[in-house]
């Protein structure tokens, strides 16, 4: 029995590079929450950007931001798993020396852009309406860093290989989207498990959807998992595929509308 639906956002629920939910997806997600199913959106984005993308929904779902590093219900931070500050700053400094690399250090709801612009602010941060500041000294970063995100214009495969070789003994390194490589101490799988604990749901009672390699831990942790067709080939080779999560989600709604156990679920 499915009690919790967890979905990636960009490239899964919405096309890459778009700002908001398509009308038909918004209608389905509203129906999901009205039916009693729990809904969580898990993204590499920070929470304010996710909230804006979901602003048309009748009720905001649980937000799992920054690759599982933070969980929000509305403005309330329920869970966070920050990076050791020394490791976060050192990884950012080393990554910034890579040619054509912009480095973004993120706390729960703020981010700092370090060392130059190669289109990252105009193409990514502004389009997603991130709250950010430009810095030239890593000592200016305030708060607990939960993610270091690197935007690579050239040779992302080479950068990802370097990052894993240099940092995989201390940090998790994952490709995210076409041009991003992320450093965290957690992943979307751990974020899903933390959400389950908060909601009183077992992992076996979840279904998850994703399109990229940073979604793989989440799909592995879920009771049922689907990769979006056209997503990363490594992911689509491991999991059943769907054109869009909506085609699978619809199958759960009649079952849940008739289920008297819905009222036993924990609603934060």
C-alpha cells in the first residue's frame, strides 16, 4: 500500500529550465493531496526556489531540498544534515580552480556564489529565483553549508571524475542535471528515509520518481521506483520507466480514496 509519493522536480515533474508546474500536473498533485496521500518533492534546489515552482498548488507538499539535506513543512525546517564546514570550504576552494567552474555554497535558504560567472547567475540562479550573494572570500559564508554545487561549462565528465577521486572519502559527489556536480554529506535516499520517519511511513509504503543520477539513492530507498524515460541512461537501465510520473500516480488514487486507514497517517 502506498502512503507517500516522492518525486524529483526538474526533468521529472517539470521540463528542465521551466519555472512552474504545468496545469495538468498541478491538478493531479492537488488531487493527490486531497485524496489523503502524502506528497513530497525532492530536489537539488534550495527550498525558496522549490516553493516558487510549486506556488500554484492548493497546499504546499513536504519539501526535501538540496539533495536530501533539508526538509521543510512550509517555512518550518524539520530536518537538516549539514556538511562539516572545513570540508565544505575546502571542496569549494579546490573546485573553483577548475577551468570554467562556478561554485555555489548553499545553506538551508541562502547561497553564495564564489569565483566568477560563466553564465551560472543569469541562466540558473536568476531563472530559479534563488536568494544569493556574490562573495570573493569563503569566510563570508554564513550559516551551516548543506551543499556545494559546481556549474561546469566544459568537460563535466572530467570534473566529476576529479571530484569523486579527490573527495569521495569525505563527501558524496553526484551529477545533477546537465551541467551541475554536487557535494553533500547526504543524498536523496537519506532524505526520503528522514521524511518517512517524520511522517510515520515505512519506506516500503513509498513510491519515488526521478530522472538523474542524484535521484538514484532515492529510488533505491523507495518501496517502488520509476525512472523517467529519456532520463540518465544509467538510471533508466536499472528501474522501470514512465513517460511522466502522472501516468503512475493516477493508478494509486482510487485505491486511496476508498481506504479508511488514511486518517491514521501523521500530517505535520
